[in-house]
C-alpha cells in the first residue's frame, strides 16, 4: 500500500486571505504536486499560462497541481480525488469562511490513504478581535482559532495596533503565530517537511531560515527531547526521523509545532543512513542555536 498523502486544511473567517494564500501555493508549487479542493474556481486568480486543462469541475495546471471544486459533498469529492490514477504529494482543502477546519482535518483520521498534516487558520489582523466578540460571529471565529496547528496572522500592515492583536491572539490559542501581509510567507513553513526529515531550502528572506542536525550514531532520547522542549519561541516547526539509543532498531518520527512535541514509532529502521532533524523558524533565533 502506498504511503498516506499529507492532508492540510486552510481555514479562517471570511475575508481573512485564504484564497490569496491558495493562489500563492498554486503559483509557487515547484517541487510538489498539490491537489487543492476549493468551493469556487471564480475566486481563484489562476494565471492563464499555468492552466493546462480546464474540464468542468477540475483545472489541471502545468506544474502538476490540480484544482477541484467541492460539489455537494466534500467527502465525495475527496474520495473521487483519491480514486484518480495520478498520485499527488499533498492534498489541501480550503474550508469555507464559517466552517470548523478542525472537523474537516479529522477526515484524515478516518481515511487510511490520508495523513493529517495540520490546520492552518488565516487570521485578519485588522478585524479578528471585533469579530471574536460579535455575538453572531464570535463562536465561529473562536472555534477556528482553537482548531489551528498554525495561525497565519495576515494583513499585519492594516492592523492599527499589531502588538495588541498579537498579544490577544497568543492568549486565545496555543498554536504558533506566523505574521504576513498579503499571505506572503515561505510555503515550506506552512506545509513543513517530508516524512523523512528533509526539506528544500527556504526562499531567500531576512526573516526565515532552516537549520538541520544529523547524527550517524543513535541519539539519546532524553537529551534530544529536552533540547526541543527548551527551544526558543521563534522555532515554528521541527521534524525528523531519529534512531534513539534506547530503540536502535526502530524509526521514530519527531514533530514539534509551537510547544507541542510528539514522538511516534514508524517501524523498523531499515537501511536509512542516519538520524536527521530539521527546524524552521525566525532567522535570528535559529542563528543562535548551537551546532550538534
């Protein structure tokens, strides 16, 4: 059986910038074949030169990506996508502006051909606080924030008091916060690393960087986990495949998202040459980390 396909949900209230983020994803997907499920093609501003085939409820792009409209049922659309002969590297769903993205992401728990990669919630920095206290909208907004594995605080250039918004948001949800204008962020920070702990280099940026560790010999579990638990707050994500000294014949997947640290057994070690861990985060913070 093939490896499960990573499954990501992009949520957020109406007007937060979800579609802008998807457009960046479709234009910038140079290394992966994404399948993107959306409610409405009309909202997507797809460059005509990128469209290879437009056929009813699907648009095939020249870079190998595919867009599908969600019909009467997300589940039916998703199952149809999984039944297609071509293999995709990642599936992304744009949740509607009033949907609970966490419940959509749980579909990956029920479908063995998918693996839950996370929930990205796009937040409108200029309006989120007033919507959160609106008696008609507040419950929806708060459920979205609390479902997030990563909060993309968008439109920071329009926020009258960004520091206050940042502080308020950090108290509403435990997920790490990534700030942006026009949803302009390195895609690797959103979709993370491949399951073997490798990552392509991030785009040139004064704000973001990647940092990797490699070990040929088995790693002491307590030492590595202590390092990750004590990592500075500017570390946004870390992921790797590690051979621990207390289980040298097993592969352990290590994930850090914000302050949430998970370790899971991935089966026999096999012929993998060595352990590898990659961190993604803010350049000044990563630059202060010690070498192995």
